[in-house]
């Protein structure tokens, strides 16, 4: 299944090479049209069709005149169907209420009216199953250093297949390489009240419009969050990092279990070298140590991946601004995961914005970095 389906981006071609490029930020009506989201989610009852040999199992023995198939209702479940092509987006509980595409856009209506936000991008993935709208916050930029800017965005995403709750999130992006820095929020927010500035989930049950209105009232798009992230980035930039340090950084991210292996070796080595211990005990410890040493001798990732990460650290987008520092190391990992890892641009976009292993790696990168400051 192709991941990308439709969408737009304002002014510049997106990093994923997809979407229609618009000269100016669109209105809500124009945005819905340009994103290819002029359709609704219709909810339809579903049933199981039992046919063929299975009919006999339900009605045995069969008699002349028995139906060739049975239609069995599925109470409690419904199908989310796209209004335009009647394709099934997902099977969900009857309590599930879809966030219609037009409602996702309308969420930004008051922000557009007071010019505190402008639509920046929107689209759908996986044949309409996943939809998002991205709005740029006016005057929501800050600099880590001259030219190294971070912009503030609000992103609303929803899954019409029922796999994800609707989410409204503050999303900072490093402009020079279009690295999404959402994972930085987890670290920055440790110094503030619980829940402040974090993603808000809008459940697909009950009165969805009321939920959106409540979220709209609660989200403060004043720029307190961007200041904390820039402060954090400046702290990372003060930590110098050579190539050897960068390798250890990658090991902590991609192979955290290796640290435990080294701790285990520090326990085993004294046993192996203690001549007062029974030989059998020493032999067992030696054998276990050899197994661990063999595992540690293997690269934490394939050499091609390591080379890409090192190249990104040394010469990748924005490397000259970040320098050979912890800030540069974080961006090398983030840029690889979002823009270079194996898979199509569509798949990387999906993994970057709708979770999965990419998000976990980025979170791990910021956790490791925070422990080094």
C-alpha cells in the first residue's frame, strides 16, 4: 500500500518531496481543497457474510432451499467509510466518533482570524487513514545561534482507522534541516508543571466538537515552550564531542543494553583472575565473559548506517552551525531517522509523524543527551 496520498505545503518544497507547493498560506476552505481532504467519514453498520462450505457448518445437514450464504450482523462495530470512493478506512467500535477533516481544519479557525497562526501543510497518508494539519505559529521562532533557527508549530493529527487518538501537539522544528524536535519537549517539560505544553489527545468518543473546543481553550500558544527548547539546545551546544565520543553516544542510543554488558564484564573479570577461586567457577565466568566480549565486538549498527550517521554529524545539513557538539550529534541522529533511514519518503513521513521506532530513537537521543549535560 502506498503511504502518501495527497497534501500541500506552503512556499517551499517539503523535505519528503511530496505535496503541492502553494505560494501563500491558504484559507481553511482552500487548505481542505489543496490537501485533497474534501471528503467525509461515513459510519456504516457491518456484517459477516458466511458463504461456501462454511454455510454447511452453520446449517447441517443442508436441505434444499437453504440459503447459499448467511449475513450475520456485527453488533457493536461499524465501518468508517470514505464518502468519495466508498473505501473502508477502518473497523471501529460503535462508540467511535470520527474527527471529520473539516473539523480538523476548523480547529485552527480562530488562530487564523487573529493571525496568531497560518496553515503551513496538510495531507493524508495510507489511503486516507491518517490525516494531519500543520500550522505555523506567528513570531514563534528563536535562535540557538546566528542562523540556527527553531520555528514553532501546532499539529493536529487523527487516524480514521481507529488506531490513534486525535492529537493536538506543539511541534518545534529546526529549520536548517527540517528536523522535528518534538522529543525535546519531554526533557524541557521536566522543569515545569506536569502536562504543560504536552500533546493533548482528543478521544474519538462522545462529543468530538466539544473536545476540540476544550482543547482550543486550553492550548496556550504563547511562546514559553520554544524558549525552553532553545535554552536546552544551547546547553547541548556547549558540550564538545569528537568522533570517538560520538560513537559512544550512538552506542547509548542504538544499543543501550551494551552498557549493561560492560558492567557484567567488570564483575566477571575479577572472578576469572582470582586464583583463589575454584577452577570450575573461573572457567564458567571466563566462558560467559567471552560470549559478552564477542557480542560487544559486533557493530552497534550496520557499517553503512554508522557511516551515514557520522557523515551527518560531520557534514550533514546544519552541521556547520551545530559544530562538533552534543547539539550536532542529536541533530545527526534525528536527521538520519527522519530523512535517511531505510524506506520510502512516504514511510519515513508516516514513521516521523505517527510514532513507531523513529520516535522512540529520537526520544532516546534526547534522553542520552540530557544525561550528559
